[in-house]
C-alpha cells in the first residue's frame, strides 16, 4: 500500500510539515500564490490516485484560511486525488452552531457545506467547540481529542491537591475528562441567579480553598473567560498557584497582555494553531503532530481510531 | 391570502386538531391505512397549491411515527402542496447528535436527512434536546420554546422561596431560563469527582435547605434522572415540596410508577406528545396548541416569530 | 484481496449469520440497543476500509426494520466503510410504486430515498414485488431471484400433471418462470367482467380439471389471495392436491389459520424473512443464504452476477 | 391570478398550439434554431415570473426531441420562470424501466434524471407505458389518462356484443378500464405453455366467437403485437369486425402497411404524437388538447386533478 | 405586490444604500459583528416571506467579503426569505475559470458552489471577467453590463477622432462594444510573435497616429496592463490625450501611483467596488446604483431585463 | 493492477477500437440496439469493478450521440463499474457557454449536467471550444490538446516563411500555440470598425504579403469562417499556398464543397470525429488514438497528464 500524502496551505505550515515528518512521507509540494487583489491560487503537486490529507486549521484570519482551504480541496479533487481529507485541527465558526437570536447565520453549517461542496471527502478535527459538529456535516467527521496529551504534560505541573476548574458550564464535560485523566476533583464556575431578585453573580461549585487549581477550556480567544474565572477562584480562597490548559490557544487581541497580568504559573497548550502569541507567557506547547500523524496513518491503513477519539 | 392548511397522522391527532381549531382553519382530511403487514399508506385530501403543516411528534413508537411522517410529507409533495412544513413538537432521536463511542450512528442526522429527502421544506420543533438541531438539518428549522408557557402555569405552584433545580448539567441552560422567567435562584445536580480517588457522587451546587424546589428538564423518559435528583435534593435538606416541569413528558416504561413513589406535588407538562401516561400522577397539562397555531399563522403570513423562539 | 464483511441488525439475525458462515467470513460485531422510548442505537464493530454488507429484510415490523437499517447504514458510513451494500432480501413498501388514487404516498420511493440518504452505496434485493425497483433507486440495485431455488425444491412435490397457477394478473410473469423451470403449463386466475353488465367474477384461464396445481406468488401476506385462488381452482375441478410456493412468506395476521383450512399439501418458501409463522403448516423452507453468499462474493470480487439475476 | 403560459418545441407544435388555444392564453414565443451540425438553440420569449408549461412529446425522433426538451427547460429556468412543467404526453424510453438482461441501461430513469437536472419542476404525462413512472422521477409526475376520451369516442364504433381484448398481459389493466367504461367483457391474448413440453402458443382467455372485438393497447409501435392479436382472434372465431384503440399511435417503420392488411375497421387514437402516419388507415383521432388544457388550468389554479388521473 | 428588500454587508454599504434609495424601499437592517478572532456573525432584520437582494461585491478583501456573503445568504434563508438573490456587482475569482497549469484550483467554480450551498437562489453580476460565468453556476445568473453607462459618460471626454483601444486580446469584445456605442474605431494591443525566432513584442493592430485614445478594460487591478498599453500607444504615435474606462476599478497595490505617472487625462469608472483609491487621480465615477435598482425592480416584478444584459 | 477497460457506442467505433488497440487491452463488448421508434438500448459486457472509459465524441448527430452516451454511462454504472470516464474527444454544444441573447439555453451546461446525472465520474475532452468547460462541469474534466500532434504533422507542410493565421478573435490563443510550436509569426483576422461611421470590415493584423499561410481553428463546421479568412488573406497579398489545420473537422453541410473551391493546399486534421467528409479534399489525418490511449493509461495508473494538457 502506498503512503498517505500530506499537503498544507499557509495557515500553519509548521504543523503540516511536522505531520509529514512524523509519517516519514514526502509531502506534496504546494504553493499558494496571493495576488495583489487578495485572490489566492494554489498549485499542488502530483496527487492523482493518492490519498491526500490537507492540513489547514481555520484559526484567526479564519476567512482567509477557510477560502484557501476550499481552493486547496478543489485543486486536489481536480488533480485526481482518490480521496481528500481536510485536516482542520482547529475548526473556526464552530461556535455558530445555532441561532441564539433571530436573524443570525449558522456559520458552522455554512463552513461545513462549503468544504463538502469544494471536494472534502472527510474531515478530521481536534476538540471542536461543539462535539455535534459531525452531525452538521454532509461528509464523515473524525473527532480527535488532545485532552490525553495535555493531561500527560500537565502531570508535571499539577500537585496532588490541585482542583480542575471549568470556567463556565460549556467546559464541564471537558473538565470532567481532565479530572478523570489526572485523578483530580472538579469545580465549576458559573454565572447564576443567587436569589429571586435580579442579582446575578459568578458562583463556584466545588471547594478550592487553599488549593492549587487548573483551569481548562477547549479554546482561549480573548482570555476574558479565564480572567473572570481566576477572579472567582481567588475570591474563593484558591491558592495563587493557577495553571491553565487549552487545546486551542488563539489568544487574539489583548489576550496575551490580559493573561500576563494574572497569577497564572503556566499555560499548557497544543499547536493546533500557530503558537507565536503564547511565547510571551510562561507556557508549554504539546504538539498535536504525532496525534494527527497517527490518525492519518490509521485512516489511510483502514484501522480503527478508537483511542484517539473524543467520546462521551 | 389563503389559510394555512393543517393535517396530521396518527401520532397525536388531538394536538393537530387543536392547532387547526385554534387557527380556525378547516383541516385537510387525512387517513392513514395500516396494512396487516405493518405498512402504512396515507391518503391526504386536496393540498395542491396550499401551504401545508403536518403535525406529527416522533415520541415513543418513534420509528412508526417517523416513517409515517415521511409518507405524509411525500403524499403532500406529490399532491402539489406549495410548501410542506413538518411540525414535530417532540423530535425523537435528538439525543443522537454525535457518536459517543466508535461504531454508533448519529440518529438525529439520519432522521433529518430522511425528512428532507421525503419532501419537508421546513421544520418546526419545540425545545429539542439539542438546540443545534437546526445546524444538522438541510432545511430551515424554527426552534420554538414552551418554557414561557410552562413558567406561566408554574406561577401557581411555586412559592417565593422555591429554587429551580437542573437535574444534570445538560439542563442548566434550561433551568436558567426558568429561573429568569420565575425570578427564582437556580441549583444544579451533577455527578462529580469529589476527590483525587475514584469516588464519584452526585453533588448539588446551590442551597436548597428547607426550601421548596422545582426540577426542570426538557424531557422525562424513564424518570430515572428525576428520581436521582429528588434523592439528592432530599439529602441536602430540601423541603418535601417538590414540583417537576418538563416540555416532553414521554414517561416510558416504569416512569409513572417511579414518579408516583416520589414526593412530587405536581408534574407540569405540555402536550407535545400524548399525555395519557401523565394521568395517574398529580399533574397539570399546558397545551402547546396555541403556541403552534401562532407559529403557523406567523410563518404562513410571513411575520417574524421572534418571541416564540428559543434563544440564548 | 480482503474478505467481504457481513453484519446484521435485529430483523433476521439467523439469515445474516448463515450468509457469513457460507462465506467463511468473520461477521462484524453489531449490537443494536433499544431504549425504553423505542429509539435504536447500533454499535457496529470495526469497518474502516471494508466492503460491508448489511443484511436486513424489511418485512413485518417494517417501519422498525427500516429505521434500524437506516441507522446501521449511517453507522457503517461514519465508521469509514469503503462501500456499504444494503442487502434487503424482502423489500417492504415495494407495492407502493405509484399512486392508485390521489393523495397517496409512493412508499417505495420514500424508502429508497431514505436508504440512499443514510449511506447505502448499493442495494441487493430478491424477487421484489415490482421489478422496476431499480429504476426508482438513486443507487444501483442488484435484483436477484429465488425462483430457480424454489423450483429445484418443488421438483419433489409436483407430479408431472401439475399446472402452475398464477393467483392474479400480477404474478403471471412469475408463474411463467416457474412453468419454464418445471416444464409445466400455466393457468391464470383473474377477476374479470364476464358480460356487459356489472357482474364481475374470478375466472380461470387454462385447464386444471383433475390435475394437481401449484400456486405461485412473490409474497404471501394475509393469505387472502391464495384462499381465493384455491376456491377458483376447486370450482374448476382441480385435484385437491394443491401446492403453494412463494419467495416471501410474510403470513401476517390470520394467514396461518387461513392457510391451515385450505387443502394445501405443502407450502414451499424461502427464508428472506423469518419463517416462524410457517411452522404450523406443512412446509419446506429453502434458504436463500447460499444465494446471498454467492451474490456477495461475486459483488465483492467484481464478478458478473448474471445467473443469479431476475430477468425478462 | 395570471394565466399559465404555454410553449412548445418542434416535436408537436399543433398540439401545443391547440392547448394554448383551448386555454385562451397567448403562447410564449419560441424559436428553436437548428445549426448545420445538428445542435439546437432555443430562444424563448419572456417567461420571468411565469408558470410555464413546455409541451413536447418524446415520440419517434426521441433523442432529438428529448435533448430539445432539455434545452427548452434550461432556457425557461434561466429566463426566470417561476415554475416549469414539462408536459410530455408521450414519454419515450418508458419501456426501459428495468434491466431485463445484464449490461442494459434503464432509459426511463436516465431520461427522468436529465429532465430534472435541466430544470423541470414537474412532469405531466398521459398513459405512460409504466404507471410507476412517478416513482422513478425526482420531481412530481401527474399521470393523466386518455382512456375515458377514447372510450367516449369508441361508443360509436363498438356494438353491444363487442369484447375488449388485451393483446398481451401488459395491457390487461388497461383493457379492464376500457371494459368498465364501455360496459363490455374483457378477453386476453397471452403467450403460454400449453403442456409440459416446450410447446408455446398464443392463447385466448375469454370467448370471442362470433363477436366483434376491440383491441386496446397503450401504444402501437411497429404494429406487430396487434397483428398477432388479430390472428389469434380470428383463429378463435371472432367476427371480422375488429376495432383498435390506442393512446399513442407511433406507427413506426412498416406499421401503417402492416395494419392496412388487417381486417381492422377503425383505428381510434389520440394525438399525443403527430398522427400523420395514421392518415392512410380508417381512423378517428380524439385530441388530448382539451385534457391537457384542463390539467394545466387545474395545476395552475391549484385545483385537484382527480378525475383526469390514471388510477388503479 | 410587496417591495423588493435590499440588504448589504460591509463590502460596499454606500452602494447598497444607493440601490435601496433608488428603489424607494426601506432597507433590511443588517449588522455584521466581527469578533476578535475574525469570525463574522450577521444579524439581519425581518425577511420572512420577502424577496431579498443582498448587495455585496467581492472585490479586494475578497475572501473576507466572500465568507461574509455566504453568512448573509444563510441568515436570509434561515430567516425565511422567500427568495434570496446575491447581487455581486464585481465577482471576484472570475479569472480562475480554468486551470492554466496542472495543480491549480478553479476558483470561480469554488465561489459559485459555495454561494449556491449557502442559499443563493440567483446571482446578479456586472461585466464579469468571464461571460461564461452563468454556465459555471448551479443557480441562474443575470449578467448585466455597465458599458452603456460608461459610454454615456465618456461622450464628454472622447473627441471625434478618438480610437478605442483594447489593451489585450481578452478585452477585444468589450472594446468593440464601446466602439459601437461611441461610434469610434477599435485598435488592439497584443503580445505577438513577430518572426519565426523567439522575439515577442507588443504589437498594435489599428492606427492611432496623432489621435486621442480611449483604453477600455473590464477591470483594473495593478494597472500594469494599462501601463503597458499606454507605452505601446505612445510608441505608435498616439496623441498624449489618453482616457481610460473600466467597470471595476480595483486599483490594488501600487496602481494609483502607477496610473498617476501616465499621461491619462481621465479615468472613467463605476462604483461596483468602493472607489476610494480612484480619488487621487483625475476621474469620473458613474454609479451603477440605478442599473442595479432597475434590475432588481424588473426581477422582482417579473419583467424582462433585456436591455440591461450583456450580450454577444 | 488491472487494465483500463475501453468501450464505445456508435459515434466513432474506429477511434474506440484504435484506443483499445493502442493500449493492448481487450475492449468491453458493447452492442447498442436501435428500435424502430429510435430508442436506443445498449448492452455492455462485464464491467463490474472495472475502470471503464467510454469513447464517444458528440459530433454531428449530436443529440443521438449525446443520448446514447448517457445510456452507455448508465449501463456501466448499473453494471458495477468502479469508475466511469466519458472520453468525449469532440464535445458538442461547447459553443453554448453563455446566453448571447435573452431566452437562450446554455447547452454546454445542459449536456454536462446530463452526463454527470447519468453516471460519468470524470470527463476527458480534446481542445474544447471553450477551455472553461471544466468550470461548468460537476465532475472533473481533463482537457487534452491535439495541437502538438497537429503541429508535428504540419512541419512537413509549412515552409519557413509561413505565417500562422487566426481566422477570428476566438482562435488567437490557439494560433499563438501553433506559432510557438512551429516557430512562426501569427496574424489575426478580425471584424472591426475602421472608422467612426457604421462601416465594418474584416481586417488583418499582421503581415502576410507574399508569404504562405496556415489558418488554424479548433473546429471547422460549415467552412464559412475559413472561406472568409482566405478571402482576407488573399486581399492582403498572401501567397496562394494556404494550409488549414483543425482539431475537429466536422465539415457539415456544404463545407467540403466550399473548401474544395478555395486555394487550400492541405487540410490537416485529427480524427476526434469520423473523417469521412474530409476525404474529398487534399488532407492529412493525424489520429488522436495514441493521445487518448496515453491519457487513459496515465489516468488509470494515477500518473500526471501534464504534457498532454491544454494550458495557458
């Protein structure tokens, strides 16, 4: 059996290269020309009859990265690839999975439909914001998780007394997974109505008094959620030894500055998106390249992915 | 402008009839023959050029109701209806919105694809188990909510001191909505890891000591979740005055008996599914017929549904 | 080349098992959970990269079996199967191939569209009620016939003088096939207008006086057609030695009792559907497992099916 | 409400014109240019926002007529028609509704898929060779029948003693419809095996001795089937007063000569296809223009077609 | 009949506003939120049952504008609009209408497929780079032309002796149209092989000696083509009175500076894209708002667009 | 790896046969029956699991050839072919790639959509009239060119002084390719407006005085374009030694007579369509069979086609 073939656009070349190297496969050459008016034109190498994996997260610069991905998929399809898998470690627009008020779009579906129309036969994602992403896609989605990788790295940073903290209700299941992997209890920050009046406050479910904490979330965008959670933890007597772990460290806007002012001892992240903005903070990057490489090898070889998949 | 036209199958004739009556529109005649081998054959009346609404929840007997709905949609399409809207107050298979382990199906998507293939131009649902249902559907989905109706009825039953309780993490957003509508605080039951060891227990976030409680959930199937929540509430000193509210009272299997043995003072439900199994319990049914009738009228007339929609 | 992979749901496990055994291939494990509210959730074993055949007739309990089949197909597709063939030995809803009056559905098309939407790449059926089924399907259909198998078994039961009888006009082509295979003449029962007035009666075309007869039909549902045919045969002086052969012995409702009261010496059937209801009658079951196994082997190996196909 | 708009290509302009006239609607101008290399290019008049009916049977010259119809539909769709209905009074390729031997195409489905792809929103056909045509089509099909019209005309030609004759098994249902409409008994010619040996012969079920007969079929192509039926009737002592009725008088090849040599007193036909080849025979043409005009008026107005439809 | 409804995103609000004003119709409110990570989320006002026109050229910033347009279309579809027309006065990626070397994408098709998948029922474009755009689109395309508008404005600027110049072979048809409208002869600049050797040069077909010239092109991107054409014209003795006209003045990169250094007396353009970059040059903007408004009015009213369309 | 499998219909059997022979592969047997009413019914041999190439140009008799191709594709798909490639050396209807006036169809798209609907997985074409054909197709298109083959043959016929002539603007790019391959200069005939008045004339850009010329075009239909070009060349003093080269020698209608009266020394063509009509002229046929055979071999083997492709 031939090798899987990897190629990538401009969203995250280092990751694509690492995946190819981990697989020991010669990558498909791919140049993406950017014209002065902003139009993109990829030229991919020979892919006829190949099982191709296009590695392109759709993190910040999401619209550029998304359209570039569509063009790459189209080029592979027209070039005669036997199967084209879009490997989108961070899947942008996943938060738009419903209309929360009238008149909105459902961006997750729009992006998924465009990818299928452009020729994706299959998607691979990591820790998407909505685990129901696969139900929204016309083509099969393999939903990987980086939680075990991060948990493995975190064992160095979290003392026995550490409490895993979900910074809001959306991350509770994720926090439970970390709790299980690390053998630690879980606490939850949530906005709640404390009385019958209009008063709302952020409440902490769980006991963190005097204990180190580990805040986990699938992604960190502006850092505002983390900042609020830290404030609640400190108000509840948490020890000032706070770690933060996330799969997708977008850190857009003022996020690096915001996090720099918090008593965060370490930020443990993956490289599903470029990690340049993490560099000014105390951090540790656990690469997902081996995870993706293993997933690609198993997909190409027709083997089950079971242990790599998000579940529950 | 002509009237909207209502028809229904065998899943919940009383509700269809009530919607038609609320709209003051003559229903479309519809007979569904069941052959001895179980095959169904609908005969719908004259629908050519009409704006048709097929009222059919897919509650227990879900597979029968789902296939019958497919046939009804097909009959309307072939009969020349201008537009066919599937009104599915309770949408079965909504819990299958992802694979939680390898090898599973994603039933929500399967059902949605079948409905679209059979000719549904649009769906109307009430409080679906997953609010992202619309992102999974190839045709537009209007997601209504019965929470305000139930909250209105509940004002008779919940004293000022009452605490709204979410019986698990999946219902917290719903509980928050009830809390807001009723002006009551919210507590949450959750399974959690209380220490670094393997011990898991059900924990209560929030204070219910000596207070009446109202447990809310989108649906009650076997009643096991409610039973567990009641046990936790009592263990935390809740007053024995416990109300339960739900949009979809499936009450399958031993649910009526199970609930009958709990100190539940009243079960407040809607009639998105037939409510026969609720009858043996202290209960109150708030019909969704006016909600559906208003939604149909607005959809037919091209008016915004805003206040009827689930949001947030 | 790898082996074809067989799996089955709950409609007819014995047949699926027999097909796998005939092929000497390890079946794919498959559990279908039935929740208390009637929803089904299959978990299929490892099928990535495999050529999978899902054996599931859609006989009585047709709606349950059909939805289960949709879910099984979806699970296989999502699980990464290279190709998924729905093997539906008895295809329910095939009689709904047109609207015989305004307002009806066309169930055959509804079922076929749902199967294609759920991920069937191809269908295999046996003696469908309408041989034009393939023209209604968006995916290729292989139409097998069990007539030669049944004819082979029947040689034991039909004396030389036997006349093959079609119990109505719909089965004449089938009766001609049996006639050819067995070297016997063919007679036809039909409802007809015998005069210019309103009088209608059942007429027999062909001579059966004093001769044994063999009534053949593609399926027996309630047995009413057979009962009427027997009455006509006896009225025309047929010998009381009457055999009956059919591919699909549904025998729903009172069919076993009805047939038990007829002078039928033997009922020769296949096992495209479970044959439990045949057991109380003098019968002979010729299994289609070898036919399906051979078809699967040929399809998997890229060989022509010619001799297995219904033709003419 | 505006009028329906009629246009037609070159397959049967007289019929299109008659339909428009019967409706009292100004036809849409339409020119179809034929280039020297055989390519066709229609130019249709203003159809934006209109409810358009394209009248084009696909009789002999079927491939030319079919492609022309595709181009006409495309032109209407691009021209902004609100809805485009293909009115195909004779639907060619309907006999290819299954593969009767391996390696064949299923032309009915090919034609239907091409029509849907080219922009047909709906089809109207008359007495198609296969009544299951609607199940093969991705867009709704209205299946009209000309049988009552022909029966009405036939009352002049068929004495009381007349027997309706189906010339083969495929036309029996049709013959029964004529029998019911005319109050006449029905006989059937069929090829059959008269003994256990290889001898096959054409048999007549029913008594025609000394009686006038009326042979009916949905279409007459080469006339060979009619010729064989006449031979059988005469052999069974039929009176030499034989009428023939058919919806679609294709009369291709030597059919006019063949029929001219038979003792056929009158050929009663419709004009679903041009009737030029009928002219040399004793004949009567009953136009379907009023039938189509009424169907178009009802479809346009959103009224039920019930009495115009083929049923049973 | 109700009014057409106009809305727009952020690509060119002034144009959308001008179209709405020209139509005298209240625009649909529309806000597009841009999140810190670059994701867009539109909120459109009430569009249920409306005939909506989304005005959004996909000029520079093309990927942002394209994705925003997809989201706007999705929001309109989900909001219940009866019909959604994407009005894309400048259609980006139109130059990618084929692969000019192996491995490329065909961006025009990718963009068109994404628009159709997101819910566009129809497109309106002006002077697209490839007039075959409509053949690439799954939904109908109305191809308008601004050439008559620009020609009308140009009558002020082009003396009788003026020669219309196509700056390359791709614009010859366009130049011919200007020639016809203005009653001027046409010359063509083309790169050619002047001898059998490798020498290539830019040649001028036509006589411009001592005459004013008007260079026309569908779009000006970097200005390089215009610069080269001016050089050729001057080399052939053209008078230094050179006008330039174009429908789409992208003027990306150094285009304004480049054009500022040329002896161009006036740049006559439309506002299919924002014209800010034109401001530093001697220029004249002829707005396409009335053209679009008239097209929308005719489309909405079901009238022919004939005189507004590009032809030939 | 198995061999590619070739089959063909009736449009150009000699070419199909030559391709199969060049590949050394046993062709798939294929009979196409033509019924007296003009309906076609192919029977293709065993193709299950095969990589099949159906060779069928759609030249004159275009509608017959197109429908036959649809049926052949359908037969292959239903017969279980693994992949079906339509090899259409001359692609009819390619000139209908836009509406040049209101009310027209876009035949290129209609044909492409019908081919995709009938089961083509991929197309192979040679020198299509519009190189953007691939952007109009839902399935990938490989666009080959015969220009190098013809140029190779032409070296015998074109003296050093020869000028390559494009007979109109549409063929300029093609002429440039010949110019490059042959190392000759290029001249262009074009209709132009020579003054500000209404006078239009055919102009020649380039110098041909006293020189031999080679007129090139992608196709020759009626020969009228060539005739006009010859007239212009002679008027500009061209030597009477004129060669003509074209990929697709349709030569319909009076083309052979028309060309016979011109001072054309040789007509160099390929056999993408049958070349019978070329025979009466001084000619040379360069077969495309080796080109197609190489393309098929590369496609089947998963190798790049680069040097065979039209580019630029």
